[in-house]
C-alpha cells in the first residue's frame, strides 16, 4: 500500500515542486547569466543580488489583466499554454536522479518510475508539446500568429525527427530503452556516453536547442520578426506560462542529455578506484551539477550567437542533421555487431 | 495547383528594427519580397525652412539634430560650407581638432551601427559591447563641449573652445582601448558561420548600380567603387594625414560590414596622428562679429560616417539669415537603394538590410 | 477488479471522444477530440502491457499524423469560413444505413472468424511481455513479419516522394 501509492506520490510532489521552483529561478538565472556576458549586472534590486526577482515577476504577472480576444476559442485559448507546460513536467517521471537511498528502513530508488520504454516515452511526450504551440497560434483567431505558430511547429517536428534518429543510435549502444538501464550501462562501461558517442551528443544538443526554440533557432519568437509569434494575443499569467514552459523544456533537455550522455548521477569515471574519494558526493548532486552545466551552455549560446533565418534553420535540420544522424546510426550498428 | 496570393505587409513606423520611424510597405509572395515601398517623413521637423529664420550661427544647433548619432560631423560640414562661401581661413589647430572630432564621431556612429545591426541578426551581446565603447566616446565629448548627443561643438571659423587639459591623453588612451575592442568584435562575428550565412550574398548591389542610384559612403565602397570625400576633395586636416580607405568587392551585406569594421581601425589611426601631431595656435580664425556671407551660393560636402553629407547654401548678402539652406543627407540617398536591395529576399533579410545601409531617420526626414 | 474499472472508463472515454469527433461543428475541435481519442487508446494499450505500442501510438499517431491533419485543417479554415463546412444536402439516413452494414460485418467476423482464445495467457507470458516488450516485438517484426515490414516502409517512401513532387514549385 505504502510502496505502491504513498512513496510515488511523495516523489511526484517533490519532483513537481522542485521542477517548478527550478523553472521559476531559471528566469533569474537566464537574466543574470546573459547580463554578465553583456557586461552588466542583471536584476539587483529585489532582494540581495536580485534573488527575489522571480517572486516579484510572478506577483506582477498574476495581478495583470487577463485579456482574451473576443472571437478566440475560449477552451483552446486556455488550454494551449497548459499543453505546452504539461509534457515538460511529466517527462521527469522517468529521469533517474540518483542511486537508491535508504530511508526509514526502505530502499527507495531516486526515480519516480522506471518504464522499460522510458526514452521513447520522453520523445512521445515531447511530440505532444507541439500541440500547445499550434493551438496557441490558432486560438488567437488572427492570421499572423497562426502562420507564425505553424512555422514554429514545423521547426519542432523537423528537429524531432533528427533527435529521435540520434537517440536510436544511443539506444543501440546502451542496449535498452529504459533510462535507469542506460545510466547503469554507462556505469558498467566505465565511460560516459559522451565519449562513446560524441557525434550523437553534438546532434542531440543542436536538436535540443531547436526543439526548445532557443537561439540560434529562435526565429519564431524573435521580436524583429514581422509578426509577434504565436503568443501575440496572450497576456499576463498565460503568457508567463508559455515562457516558463520554454524554460521547463530547456531543463528537460538538459536533464535528458545529462542522463544519456553525462552518466546521469554517476561521478566522473565511476569505476575507477582511486577516484573513490569522490563517492561522498551523493548522486543527485552530480546530476544537478551536470544539468546546470547544460543550462549554462544554453544561455551562453543565446548570448553569443546570431540567429538563423527560418529557411536556413530548416535546411540545417533536414539536410545536415538527419543525414549525419543516419550515418551515425549506421556506424553504431556496424560497430556494435562487430564488437 | 495551389493558388498563392500576394500579401501586403506594413513594417513600421513603430517597429523594433527599422532604426527610427521608417515605414516599409512590403508586397510578399509567401515569404519572398516581391516589391516594396518606403514611406518617410515621420520625423520631418522642417529644419531647412527653420534655418531660413535663424542666423548663420544658430543654424549649427539645427544641424546637430539631423544625424543625431554623429552630430559633430554635421556641424563640421556646415561650418566648412559657410567658411567656403565667406572665404575664411581656419587655423591649423582647429582643423586638426575638427579632424579628430570627426573621426571620433565616425567610431561612435559605427559602434551604434554595429550594435544595432548585430542585434537585428540576433547577436545581442555585441550591442552591449559596442555601446560600452560608444559611452567612452560620449564621455570624451561631454568633457569637451558639455553634451553627449547634440554638441553644437563648432563655430564658423573654428571651434568655440579649446580642448580641455588632458583631453588629448584621454583620446589616445581611448584609441588603445578601441583597437583591442575591434579585434573582439571581429572575433565574435567575422568568421561566425551563422553571421556569414545571414550576410554573405544578401543585398548585393553592383558598383554601377550604386553610382547610378547615388549611394555614398560604406554602401558605395562595399560595392567596389573607390570614392571617399576625404581623399577626393580633402577638407579639414585630411590632406596632411595618412590613412587608407577600405573597399569591398562583392557589394553584399558582409562586405559593407567588413568595410565599416576596417573604418574603425583607420579612424583610430587618423585620430592618433591628429592628436599626436596637434599644432599649437589659435582655435578661431579672423571672423567678423556678425556673420554675413557675401551674396552667392556654394556646395560643400564632407564624409560623414553614413556617406557624403553635402550642404548647399544661398546667401543674399544682405540679411543675417540664409536665403536657402539645403542638405544632401547621405541616409536619404542611400535609402533609395533599399527597394532594389530587398527585392527577392526574405522578410528576415529586410531587417538586416536596413541595418546594413545604416540610416538615421533624423537625416532622412530632417 | 481495478483492471475492469480502468478498462471500462478508458473504453467510455474512447467512445465518447469518437462520438464528439463526428458530432462537433468545429473542424479543429474535431481534430482535437481525435487526439484525445488516440491518447485514450494508448492508455488501453498500457493496460494490455503493450507499452511499446502505447508509446508509439502517442508518438506517431497523436504526435505526428494528427499534427499534420491539424495543419491542413487550419490552413483550409483560413480560406473558407466555418459556415461553408455544413452541407445541407447531406443524407443522414444513408450514413446510418451504411454504418449499420459495417457493424453487422464486423460482428460477423468477430463471432465466426475463428480467432479463438489466445494461445498462452499464463502469467509468465504476460510478465515476460511486460518486461521485454520491445525485444519481443522486434524479434517478431524481423523474423515472421519481415516482408510486411519492408513493404510498409516502401509504401511510406513512395508516399513521401509523391508528396514532395506534388508540393515542389520547381523541380
């Protein structure tokens, strides 16, 4: 009874809260990191060093007037931001944060559930997130947001293909679709998969940038674009939800990349004897550190690079990433059979 | 099988990337620009008419407000035109300081151009780095004439004030900083693959077309035509200083970018020569108390950061106001190339091209 | 017991959404109800320990095919207002008659089709499937059902090439 209901419930609550808090503070992190790159300080007034800024932002957005365009479809208009946010949150159900811990005399694994198709679950849930963008543009009942949202979603589904192809080669290397098993495979192989599959790592990272609509692939939300993008008609908390969903997606991509390529909760070189002194650091701290590194790189790339034009972006996805992913798959398959 | 209709879209006058109140009406086929129409005049303040009711010295204030990004250059151009009409001799020291100030303005204007152009294409950090350098220049100007944007820093016959003590050392320090920073900008952008894809081959204009339209400045030089007023008709102290004029080859956005980037370096070189070789002497020539040029008309042009800025003044010899004051603004003439440049390109390139021509609406509309 | 409750509620959802797909006036709403229908079917697959199938159902059907339906519906919606979509000369009785015929056919197949009981419903088989879902499906697909698999991929290739040729402006 406790094992099947209570413990997962506690884990779910914990992970949800941690994720939402993380997403909110990503807002502050983004502003601070980009500000420091740009020789400025970022938010400094609210709280010491601006630490309470997200709280102030949240309060402001909640108090804003909630405008719904008159001829918009009310249900769909409300549902669109939710549809973007929920897939990001439920992905955390399969990500392992650390090895098992002993609490209250029980062995509690630090993941909510271990489905044997975990990686595929993540990809399929991500493909549901596309609906939020399409519906957000359509529900605004105006031509330009609709066209912009269709473009953004076309970008998303193209890069989904590339990312899925990349992940297939990773599945071949690991021999399993389950996230926990992938981490364990990295443990027994004594190497993080970033060293075994560097091409896949690069492809996954680029695909992840494009999937989350981040620079340099953020043409869909650039202010210099003619139309305001799919979230033109949204204001207040709904608009905030779109942006928080983007940050949540960033965190998901970082967490997945950490698990797949950086060994999840493993210490660097996990099986090496003389590095055992690092074992006192719990696995989830390693996980958080690695995820943080990825998030930092996301922001760093945003601050540095110019953005691609839409046709160049699509060309990159279809003509460069997919062929390289297929080639990588071929090579992985051959190597796996021969070894 | 599928019929596509053309879409007419309006960009501006309030738009984050038209660099001012510029309105561009685009006719699109899908996302390709088929035709465009430029609507200007949103910033027209009647400067040319106003100057008919101001005396010759008061007009210097008005010239500030045309190209507000590089105001001192407009001041210098106007003063030199009146001096040409009045046949006044400007002392050497004043000419050297005018050169240094014009080149500082060139750097300041190019800093703003680089920052906004890069930001339009998405590289937002370059904007802040470029403005950091522009702030240093504005500090220098504030020390010199008390203002940051609209300087009123020239007088007919010379300068109103001599440079403050220690200003020349600060300028030389700035030159050292600037040379490093230009290398930093180059590192961020010039070989960046995304930058190359967004600017190479975009907005190509051939040398003949450029001359036919009447372009000047970096847009003309980017297309391979070697015309620079500083070399062709030297003014101020340019005939005594050594510098090169960068010329592009392909006439696309990338070449215009390279030309302006090299102009940064050349300007630093000119400023160093001007300040290190600053002669002693008076800063104002022999100017009558009341400025009354003889009856006649004249045209004089100088090289502003945007291109050739020319002034045509007509004086009737009797009153203290000009009879006619006409400006040939470089941004206005360069903007005429825009419809030809953006034809066939995508909407996202329109923004890059407006930035590449580098327009200031204050000049275009006056 | 819990399984029965789960099954009946999911089945109710599937049927409910299916009815809503055909009965709603707004085309986009119809497509969205279709998505919800597919998600409920995926839930049913999970109940049957066919997790791989469930995830693929979400990934391919709900996340890929219906997205394309949605694109088409939205772009067509742009050109014609919703009022144009109701056709007053539709004959509802014809629809009922035809669906009655199809229902009778399906019932006949189910009752007399000789499906019989599944070969091995032991707990070992189910748990083996639950744990090694992907491997079992993969092995079957590449041994017993190899030819249908290859034919299906050829079909998809032909469809892709055809779509590109139709939509390309210049070749």
